[in-house]
């Protein structure tokens, strides 16, 4: 029987994301993702926004990140568990949905573990293009874990970074990064300390994961004209930067109500002045004002970036013929009769009960 309104949800897997990157090339995917994020930030006021909903434990955090523009609703489920690598699991795992606001149908379901790494690097790039000195060539990368290659390559392909200065407390992480980037023309310098790594860097990117109030970067390491991307996994009680690093910088954020709770900004009083990045991208506020200024993007990750990457992945699914339909929503002839889905299983029971009654009657 013809259903009155067939429901289809498209699923985009980790393998689909990897296939799309292989077919289009990582530079193209980064460029399209950065363009998508920038376009969505430029219509910031179209979105209904809120800080993410977080459930914290001693081992990590599980979060829901919702946003809607009135036509499409999206959310991401994501965790952050730094100790997961000790049992062979990623620190961050995620999936997300695009749903039609008019009907509530979840139209697109995607992995977001790999895609979050892509969008985080693309967001760092969008911020740096708006805030870093033009012609930046050297980047310090503090933390060489799962996010590091994405940051390195996004900045190499799309911002012209030529040299990476690397530091991680775990030498195995740096060895992994060196092996993964060996095919690139990037000049890779392994440093013995954060101080050594940031010396002479145009851009400093911190991507550490430990859930603690760490001081990865202190004010005595700052140099005039630096741009800092504070990217490492953030939550209340987890920071990377000394408060005086923020005081010495012009600070830019994604969504101020969330960053004041989760970012390095949590160190500072509520009246400490920051600028939301969308204001810079729309020309409503200034970014960098001169070559000597220190700029800082206190990045915690925001739901709009997940909306953007989900939107791009849906485009790639259609463009490249990837993904597959999944049976996520019941298909009903009568939408008020959900119980009908159980009828095939109940039928044999009913027949057996009928035979039993017949025997008793006999």
C-alpha cells in the first residue's frame, strides 16, 4: 500500500566522509567547509542559539549541542574523555542530525567524529584569517594528538603556513604527527618545551585535552603580533592559558554565554571585554587593529559549526552519491496507528490463543 508521506533519513558514515575527502581532496574539503562556516556566521542573527547542555563526570563530559535557523534544526551528541586513549578509544566521539523544522523529520544523520576534527580546524582557519597578521608563515602547534594533523594541514593548504614548531608532553604523539605529515612540504621542528615552540611563531595553536586548569601558555611567552588559537577541549575547570595571556590580548569568542562558562575566559570577571567573531566577519566590529597587537581566539566549539559541517556533508552526499537510507522513523499507513507495527508478531499468539479456546470449548 502506498504510504501517504514516505520518510527517508540519509546516513553518512565515517567511511563516506573519508571517501568524499579522497574524491575531492582535503584542500578542497577544507576550503568548502571554511566557506560554509563563514557564510553561516554572516547570518548569525537567523539562528536560535543556546550554550550546549553538558553532563560532567570525573572521567569526562557528554554534551548535546543544538541550534536552528527556523527551517533546519541540528544537534550534535559529543563526548570528551581524555583517558579513553588508554583503552583504545578516541577522546572525542560524535554524531549529529539535520531535521526539518516544519515536520520534525530527521532528514540527515551523520558521524561527526571525523567531521568535528575537520570543522574545528576550519573554524580555527576562519578565525585566523580574520585576526592573524597577513603573511603568517610559522605556527606553533602545542598538543600533537588527534586534532593536530587537521590544524596543521588546514593552515598549510589555505593560509600558507610553511613551518610547524611542535611540542607535546607525549613524544609518541609527536612521532605520530611527524609520520602523518612526512609527505608534505611543511618544515617540521620538534621542540623541547612550549617556550621553545612558540618563540618566533606568527600563530600559536593549543590543542591539549587534559581536563585540568593547566597553564600551557604564560604571558612571558607572548610576542608582539602573535595570534593565538586556544582550541583544546574546553569545559568548566579545564583551561590552557594563564589569565594574563587573555589580559594582554584582544579576545574573540564564538558565543559569549558559552565561552564564559567553558573557555579560558572562565578565569576572568564577567565584565572582561570580548568580541564575538561573527561581528568581525560581518564588518560590525574590528579584528586586528595593527601588526603589533596580540589577538586571541578563545575557541570552545559551538553548535553553528556543527550545523555548517552537517550542511556540507549533506551536499557532498548528494553530489557524490554517498550515504545510505536508514529506517529511523516508522512508516505508517495510518499515522495514528503505531501499534500496527507489532501486529505481525502478535498474530501467531492470537492464533494459538484461539486454538486453545476452541479446544477448551470442545
